[in-house]
């Protein structure tokens, strides 16, 4: 393969937020002289969120563009669609926010850049349940509701496992079509079972629908949230505003003091300065640090091995710890992180629908785990309304 003046690729711009963070990485590394004595260039194509387009994109990158290295795009279905190409070509492959993917593929040189840790499925709701069981009186019952695809199914499976492990009675456990946005019927059905806790495993449109339905119906369980994708988005926070008060949900990173490691503040500052021009998430907290760290791992492996050889890079990534903007990263079984970094965050004291209050982290309080917490859980849920 003829070497070119670029050494890596961003696969599929499903998330423009990830792409901006990785462009910043590209600029940062080239300002320091590039890698192996030559500049880095990201080559990327938009897969239009269509997994069927992904294999053709990677084939083009490897055969026509002749990129040296590839990385995964954003999300489980996108990364899964690219895995057969990576395996066939024996490429090192670092995915971004793909849940439990290698439990299916078992590919030695796959690494998962997602803070769910060695046991991904239960990790989304582990903190939610631990917090709930610390309250007085302790909850006895739980309802679990999920979108019937991808993350919804994985997180729902993990929630069920967590609930049974601590002896909670599951009084409702159902799925809805992932395209559903009117969740009022589901909320009424859940409310009829009178659960203490409600776990919601959803994607952005149905997350919005669920928050609206719960507020419109006036449903008041003791805790609600857990595994909802979308509530991390600045646009959705602004849209829902005070309706979010009291909801407790997972997040991957927030700029609380205990998560500020070298480089994190600088990244977020650069990202937010360009966010409006690039048309991406205005805050970048959820995506930017992890997508930047995705390339930091690859960068550090290249420097350490002085090589672009996939086999050498894979051996190095499997056996070493990497310094990144999300902290130290080490991979273990199935290419998952050896330690979970998942947060549970409660929305508190939101007054309106302006963006500025979401930069003030008093509205988004890290309540679990203890090593990252920035405040206390308001319990039960209705006290935070």
C-alpha cells in the first residue's frame, strides 16, 4: 500500500459533534508536528445514518483512498456494520459508543470507546438502582419500559438483571416500537401498576415523548429515568427545560471538578467556540471528550510503537494504559474498558429554556458514583419538580 500524508480516518459522520472534536484533535496533533514525521489528515464520509452504506464506505477508504488506519463511527449499528470489513482486513478498530458489540464478533483488535466498562448492559442503570436503595423508605417495585431496538433492548436487559439482583419486584416490563413518540398510553399503563421506580431505555425522540407524557399526566414515581439517550443533548435540554427537573439519568461526562483532567477544559473551550458555526451540539459534554480520546488512544499507540502496523498497534492497545481527556483508559475483555465511567445525573432547579443555565452545572448534578458526585439526589422525584 502506498503511504499517503494521512494516517487515520473518521468513519461515518453520524454525529457532527464527534467530528468537530476529532477535527480539533487533528489540528492539535498537526500543530505539534503530526505523527511519525508527517501530517495527519482525517478522511471521512457521511453514512447518512444508514448502516447499509457503511461497508461500501470503508471499502472505498481502504481501496481507493488507501488510508493507513480506520476508526469506527458513532453508535452500535454503524460500528457493527463496519466490523466485518475491519476483521477481513485485520485492521485495528476503535469504535465510539457501541454497546457490547464485541460480545457478538469477538474480534481481538476491536476496542470500545464507551464508558460502560467490562459489563456494558447493566452499567446504564447500576447507579440508578444503587442510589434508589440508599433512600428511606427503600423502594420495593420497579417498572421497565424500552424502545424495541439496539440500546433500548441492551439497557432493558441490564436493568432487569440489576432489579432482580437487589430483590425488586418488576411490576411492568414492556417494549414499544422505536418510532413511537406519543408515550402517553405507555405512561398511563405504567402508572396503573404504581411502581416506586421507573427505568426508561429510550432514544432521543421517545425520550422527549416520555418526559412530556409523564409531566402531562402528572405521574410521580419515587425515581424515574436511568437509560435515556437524548437527555444529554443541549437542544433537548433547551426544549424540555423545567420538565426535566427530578429526572435521574445516565451521562458519560460532565465538566464537574472531579472530572477535569489535563486537556479536558481546553478541548471543551475550543469546541464550544466553534459549535454554532459547525451546527453541532452547543455544549459538547456528552460526545466531544470521548471522541477526542478515541483518537488519543490511536495516537499514543502509534508514537509508542513508531509504527502504523495494525498488529503492533493492537498488541500495544491491549496491554497499556492511555492518558486521555477522559482520564486514564485501559482496555480489557472484549475490548471494553476495564472500569465503568458511567454517571447518574439528576436535573435540578431548571427555571426556563435558555442554554446558559446548562453551562451552570447546578442544574445537572452528578449524584453517582461517589468519586465524581457534585451534589445530592433529591428524593422522591416530585420534590424536585
